C-alpha cells in the first residue's frame, strides 16, 4: 500500500500531505478528492467526511482542510474497466441476456 498519484500511480514519497500547488510528473494535481482517504464514489458528494464542503471537480486541486492522502494499491484504469466489464458479463450470463 502506497501513497500515489491518482492518475499515473507514481508514488508520493515526501512526508505529510501535498499542498494545493503540488503536481505529479504526469501533470495531475495531487491534493484532489480522488487522492483523499475520504473519497468514496458511493456516498453523497463522493466524500465520507461530512464536515467537508462539496467539491465539483474531483480531479482538480482544492482547499479542503480535511484532506489526507490515501494509502492504497494502485489499480490502472484499464484494469478497473476490465473488472467492471467482467462483472457485467457475469450478470448477463446469470440473467440469460
């Protein structure tokens, strides 16, 4: 489990959390909702921290004072899509479509 860029997966090795102006080598902002521990696409406003103000652009740097860089395993977007597609295919087979 590492702290990494949400877009390319490059590991963030500095201590603490990134500042609003810090970017990855790929050009993506690092202090974004997609990199936060509280980010959850299944809850209201995609944030589990109810104290935080809603943020519309989850991939852009913001001023959230509750931001904490998440530690997790990087999964490339292609793998996420293929996993989703496999689940859809299994559902279709189950339902007979």
